[in-house]
C-alpha cells in the first residue's frame, strides 16, 4: 500500500507559510507568527494548515505531504493533464513549457522545461505539492526540491493499470480521492469495453515507431507496450531495453502487419504518412507499407495520462476495424460466446494477450 | 614588465577578488524568485547572526537553500578546474592541456554511471563513486605514463588521452544499456551542472570539507610555482638550476588530478573553464606561475559564477547546463583577447 502511515503533526513546512502579497521584510517576518496566543480557533487553523502525512512515492522515497493541498506544480505534461482531468485545474499553480493540453495549461505560469526546471520558479509559486515523473524529470531536480523542504511526489507507471492506480493515488494526495476513483473507474470501463470487443481477435503484430532515423522502437517494459496489448496489438521487437534502436533489416525480416506512428498533427493523415514511407527506399519494401497498413495515433500514447485511453481506442479502431463495425446484436452474441473469457477478465485484466 | 613582488600579487588578487564579489552579489540578486536587494541583505545579515527565526521561510529557502549553495559550488568548481588546468598546462608543457585531457573526468563519469546503475537511490553514492573513478584513473594513468621510473610529459599525455578515449568508449557502451531516468542523470554528468544538492543536510560542513581539499591541493601546486617557471624554460635547465623536476611533476600531477576529481564529483564535467581561464590570465597578467595560479583560481570562480547566473536567467524559467554556458560565453571572450594580443 502506498500510504504507509498518515501522521498528523505540526511540522514547520516552508511551503505552508504564505506571507501577505507584496509585504516588506518586517511584515513578512511578523506574518510568520500569526496565530497569536490565546486565540484557540486560530491556532487550530494553523495546526491544520501545517498538518502533514507521510507517504511513500512510486520511486520508494518517503515524502511528507501537507494534508491540505492548495497549490500544485506539475513537472510533466501527463501530470498536468491528469490534474485537469481530476477537475483540479484551478489549484494548478504552475506547469512546464511542454504542457500544452488542455489549452488552459498553456496559460499557467511555467517553471521551465521538464528536464531542467528552475527551482526558484517552483519555490516562487508556493507549492504545497510538486508532481514529478520518472519518465521525463531528472532525479537531481527531485532531490534538490526535497533538499529545500518541498514535497515532491514522483510517479512511475509502467503499465496502463499502473497509470490508473497512479492517478488514484495522486488524486488522493490532492484531496480528491472521489474524483480520482471515479476517473480511474470510468477509464477502466472504457478499457473493459475494448477488451470485450477485441477478445477473440488475434493480436496484430506491429512496429511501434518512436523515432524514425535512427529507428527506435519500444521494449516490453514500457507502458506503450502495455497500451498496445490493450489495443489488441503486440510489438514485433523483443528486447530487454526500453527504447531499443533496431536496424531496418531486422524489420524487413520480421515483416510487421502494421506500422504504428505517432503524430501531434491531426491533419497528418495515415495517407500522407504512407506516401512519405513509400518514398523511402528502405521502408517501401515492407509489406505493411505496400498494403498501406500504417496506423497513426495521437502523441497521447506516449504520455501516461487519461488521454492515453483515447489513443488506445484510436489505435484499436485502426488495427481492428472489423471489431467495431458489427452491430450491437452481433456483438452481444459474440460476447455471450466469449462470456467465459469476459468473466475471467474481471480477475486478470493485466494482460489481454495472455488471457486469450 | 614590472618585477613580480608579493605586493603586486596581492593587489591583482584583491582586484580579482573584488570582481568575484560583484559577480556573487549580482548572482544572488538574479533569479526566478522575486526578492529585492534589501531583503537579500536583511536575510544574509540575520542568517549570519544565527537568527533564523527572524527570516521569512521562503527568503531563507531561496537565499540559503538555493542561491548560496549554488554560488559556493560554482566558486569551488571554477577555482578547482582553473587551477588544475594551469597545473596540467605546465606539467604537460602543452597549451591545449585541460583538466580532462588525462581522462580524470571520464573516469569520474564512469564511476558515477556505474553507481547510478548499481545503486540508483543511495544518497552520496554518486559523489563517492565519481571520486573513486577519478582516483583509479589518476593511478592508472600515472603508472602508464612513467618512463624510466619518472613521469615523462609526452608519455603521460599519450597515456592520458588513450585512457580518456577508452573510458569514453565504455561510457558510450553503458549508455546503450540504460534507459529512462538513469539516462537523464548521466546526461547531467556528461554536460556539467550545479543543480545537484549536497548529499548531507550539514551543508556548511560539506562545503568546509570540499574547500579544505581545495586549499590543500591548490596550495600544493602553488608551492611549486617558482619551480614550474623554471621547468617551463626547459627541464634540463631546471635540473641544472637545482630543481627536483620529478618531485615537482609528481606533486603537480597528483594535486591537479585531485582538484579535477573533486570538481567532477560534485558537478559533472564542466568544460572549457579549465582550458580558457589560465590562458586568459596569461594574456592579462603574464606567464609567471606565482601569479598565474592564484589569478586562475579566482578567475575560474568568476567564470563559473557568471556562467551559471547566465545559465539560470538567459532562457528563464528553464535552466541551461552551466557546461553549455561556459563554452558559449567563454569562446568569444577568449578569441577577443587572443586577437587583441596579436594586433
């Protein structure tokens, strides 16, 4: 369990104290001692303000986090999306220059790029909680923030399921456990619908292109590999590395059924991408390119955020169009036939590929 | 040229010290957190008097938690690298020598990478592993670079360059093996950055320890400065004048390597400072090592503090690695001084 202990104590927490805006030195200094003696109600309020709990984050660090989170700073686009998806956009005090989704995130104060944000810019936003992720932030940033007493929770999801759990945990930290549980349940329900539709179809063997030149693809340890399994697909590359660089020769040998590309441009359609690939000598020999089996998904697939489920659905529609064309009656019939699997999937949904 | 008297050394060093002080003050003032000069002075004053309770906690955080440690680290690293660079340039009798030419930084980076792979979350492991890697490289290059039982400059240079290439190759190999967060930590080591916090909560003790090592090693190089002047005119001539060349070389080699290992362990491989600053100081104040060693130390500190201030503010709020800034700002300054001298 993530929450080892919930300890309430009156710790003097740097980020907790918020002097009045624009105050000069003396006024700020006085504001530090604001619960005057004898004023019990005020003292209780101050104690509540400083109440913290200890949690272990997803990298195994022990973090003291205030119970009441008013100002949140996110250090990665997927975390920004998660905060907005939880309906906590108002409490987001700052994000990174990379955070472009939803559009409102662009208007928030930025603390720099995720790899090397300005620690001072973060401090200046008085955050009660900073959300970081292992997939783009550097450990030095997290350590440096922790060293000056700022609560940093680092998420580290490796699967789609792990991402849903991570969302629920972060929601709980931000005092929005109900929204978190609801969001996770809603996303899980969409995954279940997909799984029911794709249950009896064979897995599509795909090449997921992270980078074209040099050709970099995904290893089985990444959450993208897990997202592919939810979309009824499997990478043709088996590697111990997370982001293996492979030769085009190897791809010609393996002949994937589909090439999966990511795109942040909505107008860049699959047809354009196919034409582009056919113009390349090394790629045009691939059967998938000849047949036009190129799937294009949004960049959300590379971000462990609620948008990932959209990308999984997009991909499933492109790879298995037959699963979505049948009418509901046929679907129900097929569902009934597949009832045994559907029932068992409620227990072990972690790997759609294995269940089949 | 005027004769070099202790008084002149003192005057020049005080002048440079004043420049460093200005650089530190400007650096303290600049940053993403809005804090006025008056508030900084009050915070520093109260902090120096030990009255921490009188300081608003965010001011304490920004001044004593973020800016001062960064400046102190910059001074230490800049002074160490420049002193080491000046030492290596004399030892190898090669104007292209810098602190990394003998592979010390590659050894330190390799140590850091191994520790990141083996024990990623152990506090302080990176610094220790980097220093162990640097020390192992120093020892290996020392034994490879001897000829007839003594350090021979050309042999030492070749041994160091081969060791550096070999270690870099191992680093490249390891880079293909690691993924995700380790990769970002390693990029930090290879580029050089001052963000990493001290590995202990006793920040003053930590910096005291680092500066103690610096004083000992830089002091050791300084004691050889008269002899280095003679060696630079020719080893044979220096021997005839009674200089124990082998001892001087050994002292400079060990001390300069320790300084490099120290700097790389805490900040990664910050480039160009160790190469450029000694040359700039030669252009400004002449080639006498009695003056060159202390001016290089202060000049290196100024260079890193200024470069880091620019790195923090030029594309704010994003921070650049200070290593990128030293090259970007250092090369034009160097070329300007060089052309002006030739004219």
